[in-house]
């Protein structure tokens, strides 16, 4: 964690003098790094949820399409050679 904080968040050199000020800068930098990681994890979670919902909707629509075609075939409105895609 120190490597990322030093290279990307200017923790290698303190902005102010004094142990208290350096500690505050360290805590704030750690909070920023944690928020970045949380946002990245939330993005992955959101992408997974979107993928799962898309899959469920696609499956539901496909099943509904098959049921509709079966009903239409039973009434004679659709020919038997029509393929279900």
C-alpha cells in the first residue's frame, strides 16, 4: 500500500512539517486509496449484476417467445415449419 501512496498520491514527501500533520496526510491518503478500491469493486459488482440481469431477461424473453409460438401453432395461425430462434 505504501508503494501506491508514494508514487501516485505524493506520500513520499510530506506537505507539512510535524508528526501530527504527516499522520493526517497519511490517513487522508489511505482514505482516498480505499475509496478508489471501493469504487473499482463496486464497478465490477455493477457489471456482474448487469450481466446477470441481461441473461435473465434474455432467457425470459426466449421462453415467452417459445410459449407464444406454441400457442399460435396450436390455434393454426402459424405454420409448423416456422423455426423458433
